[in-house]
């Protein structure tokens, strides 16, 4: 593992990146606004699980394909953007999923599965891990490099997820206040769907 000084620098940098407002936080809040707090927490869990695909890819050098093959990066980016836009439109046109008992069961499960796929289809996360993690690994350490990257990547993923959970909590507080009003529920659903469409458009247009 890296020296204590390097590890502390890693923790500080990770915390700064994690708690800067970013797409994952907005996405988790959007799921909460559209589907309720439980779905928001499941969305945060889905993002977390999906993040491990990028951690593993970075640890074993698989993510480098996105830097070496720009067409692969573009294809995955556009697929992820299209999926986000489709999710946003679906949430807007669908009846409020928190109204029935069956929906209360399906909505969190759906949010989890959607969020895993959203995270896996985000090549920017892959690029972040392969750019960020190696700066804090020590090739001279007793642990092999891939193991160091796995440990550091897991810490990053957990820290980012803690920020997502805070967003879900506060967005859930808003939803709880508005729960008694069917009009307010429609507004929060439209807002959540619109945020997802906006995130998809931003992902598609970003370099």
C-alpha cells in the first residue's frame, strides 16, 4: 500500500471529488423525487454495485480500451445517454409509481436494476478510475498493483456512495413533505424525469 502521507492525500482528494455535486448525486436525487426515498436508496445501491465494474476494469487494465479506441468510448457513452433519456421520459409519462402497493414493491427494484446499468454504461466513470487511482498506488509496495487499485477503488466507491445517500436523504425529506398532494407528486415526478433527461443530454454532448 502507499505511504501514510500518500494515503491521507488520497482520502482527502476522494472526499473532495465525492462531495462535489455531480451526475451520480443528481441521478440519485432524481430517482428519489420521481419514485420515493426507498427507490432513491436502491438507486444509490445500484450505482454503487455498478461502480465495481469500473473498479475491476481499472485494476486489470480493461478500461484503457476507452482511451485507445475512441469509437468504443463514444458507443458506450451514447448508449448510456440514450438509456438515461429513455428512463426520464418513461418516468414522466408513467403514472406515479408510489400510488399502489404493487408499485411500491416494483419501483425500488426497478430503480436498482436501472441504476446498475446506468453506471456500467458511463465511460466517464471508467476514465476517472484509470486516471485517479494509479496516482496513489505504489509499485514498490508488497501488495501487487492490481490489489492496491482494487482496495483504493473500493474506498472511492464507498465514499461516493455516501454522498449519494446524503442526496437521497434530503430529496426524500422534500418528497415526504409533498406526499399528501397529488399535484406535488406529479411535479416531483416530472422534475425527477427531467433531471434524468438533462443528465442524458449532458452525457451525450460532453467530450
